[in-house]
């Protein structure tokens, strides 16, 4: 049993739409065949973008898209990806799979994808192997309206008007694949590079490379040296079932103990946010700088028979519960967390969508984003929970995760998940002195191993929850095992 208490009169801050952001890297089949098939493909496309994938992503209202990486960003030289496609340079993707990157998807194609999705742009610049001049010229190429060498080059390449860049990352994982830098060195380099990420039109929000998981010293040093020069600081944390990167565990073959251990490791995100936020508060008490969790999600061993460098993994109801936990945590910490980007959008790691040729499958994680999109731009409501605990090998986790918001029309939205693998759970939601009405509940549930495949693409899908009742000021729900819900009502 669980009791959720909602204070509909106390708003705690805006839930940025960008918390529900996505990430697309030149990695495996994320870009090529997953999103982009080219204008001459037999797969239905608009300007090379798959129609089925774009339409599915529009359904979950993707708010922002990060590109071109990831580790790929710090070996990406943007001029290789502009101009006539037949003249673009080919390169070996040394980070991911050793395949040939023909650069047919570049700046113009990314901007076209964002136009079709109707989302904000998050471009990650190359600090690791690039120069200040290269980064500066890229920003000029994309955003300068007037007469200049780079603006003229953009026009010559077929795009007269400047684009708008909403977010620009100055380097990626510079503590690792982005240059193996010390925090002090990176912070000084960040100050130099960001100087030339100029606001030619509207403001670009500049994002500094933040910590790898619990590297709190990185956050402290970068905030101390460069905090006044940034709008956001990134944080990367992946949920691994096992302790080692070389044996992460299977995405589909796992025991109940593995399921609970995965959820326990997911809850570490809460501690990471609180501790990094505490350090940021000491330098930025007004919370001007956003914590941008621009890489998160599950990371397993690749599917058998696939290229290890492509990071292709299946997606089960276990992943749906990981997404439900993380998104509720992000909502609850919206005062500091201003953006998050799940890794990754298509065919890589904890993907929304899997493709194989012309076929497309929506994953359980996709449906959690569908359920939770109600929070985008809403006001976080004060809420608390009293529920049982689940014993795992590494300590306790709650049986239920939740967050609540109120939108501009006064509608209350509550997202919750019953994390119990094989037991139903009675959830009572208390609305204080208010009486809920016009109740609507949709859910996603299944066995912890359930997944959507190309042979059975609708094994897991969203449906209505009918087992509920209003009792005075409360709503009582009977939730199946391994279940995520979205409840909306008026009071």
C-alpha cells in the first residue's frame, strides 16, 4: 500500500519542458537509418528524415535535441558536414564501431530535423580536437544574419536565413573522451572558448562540461573558476546493473534481483543531483546556472550478434521503470535541473524507437515519455509519499515513485509507478481539502521482461486504467505490478 499526498495550493517551481529532452549522436544506427535515410530512400521521408520516426517523436513533444554527440562531438569538424553531399569528406568513426562516416547528415540536416520536430536546438561544440576559431566560425555560420565569410558560406550552401541555437555545449566529457583534462584546465579553456560563442541574434545558452557521475571536485573547481560564464553545467550518469563496464549485463536476460539492483542504482541519481546542486548553490545561490543532465539512461551489453561499437540494446519494462524513476526525480528537482537528455533517441542504449529497414518499434521507454509529457512546462506541486520499501542487495528502495504538477489550465497531473516486480499495489492519492473530479488515468504495465519486437510490436503499449474510485478527497487505485501511470483531474 502507498499514500501519496498532494498540496494543490503550493507550487514549487516550473518544470522546464527541456527535462524531457532527447540525445542523438553519430553512433551506430541512431542517425543513419534510424532518423536519416536520405532523400532517395524507398522508406517514406521528408528531406531525408524518416516520416514514421519523426511523427512518433512529435507525439511525445520532444522539446530539445542534443547533437552531434557525445564523444563524437569532440572529433567532429563541422565543415566536413556542409555543402554538396557528394563532396563531403568521409572519415572513420573511431569512437563508435570504426565505420565510415560520410557526413551526409550535418548542420543543415540537423536544423531540418529540429524544424520537423518543432524542438529547440542543442549543438555540442568540439573543444577536444577543435580550435577556438573553428567553434567561433560554426556559431557564425549558423546564427549570423549579416555579411560575413561564414554567413555568406551558409547562403551559398542554400540557407539564406540564420538559424537560432538555443543551447551550445562547449566540449563534452572533457574529463575523458573529450581530452582527459583536469577540471582547472578545462575551466580555463571553457572561459576562453565560450568568449567566442557570440550572441549574434538572440541569446545562446552556454553549457559547460560537468562531472562524470560523483566527481564532486570537478563541479567545485569548474563552478569556482568558470561559473560566471555559463548558463548550464552538464552531468552524466548511466544506470548499469552490474559494477563493471566490461560486463554490464543483458538487456533482456535478467533475474528479479537484477531488476531491483538496477532500480536501486537508478535512485543514485537523486543523491547525485542533491550533492552537485549543493556545490553549485555555494557559488550560485540564486540558481541561475541550470544543472543539465544531458546523458542518462540504462547501459547494458549490446544485443548478441550486433556491432559492439553500435551500443544497440533491447528495451523492456525494466527500462520503463528506470525512466519513470528518473523523470520523477528530475521533476522534483526542477528548481536546479533545467534540462535532461536521455541517451539515446533511436537504436542506441535506452532508445525511444528501434528500427530495422522500413520497420519501426516503439519501446516501453517511449510510452513512459508519452505518459509523462503532461508535466512539460507545468508547475511542480508539493507532494510526499508514504509507502513500503523493497529490500535489494544494496539497500532499500521505495515501492512507488511519484511527482505532481498543475498546468496552465488548472489541471492536476500525477505520474507514479508501482516498482514491485510481481505484486499489485493499492495507491491512495490524498488531495487535502480539495475534491478531485473529471478523473482520467492511463497506464503502462507488464512483466519486467516484456518488450516490443519487430515480430510483436505491441506487446507493451499504453492503455486506460479502469480500476480506480473517488472516495471523498482521495483517489484509490489498484496498480498492477511493474506499472507506470498518468492521472489527471480537476479539483
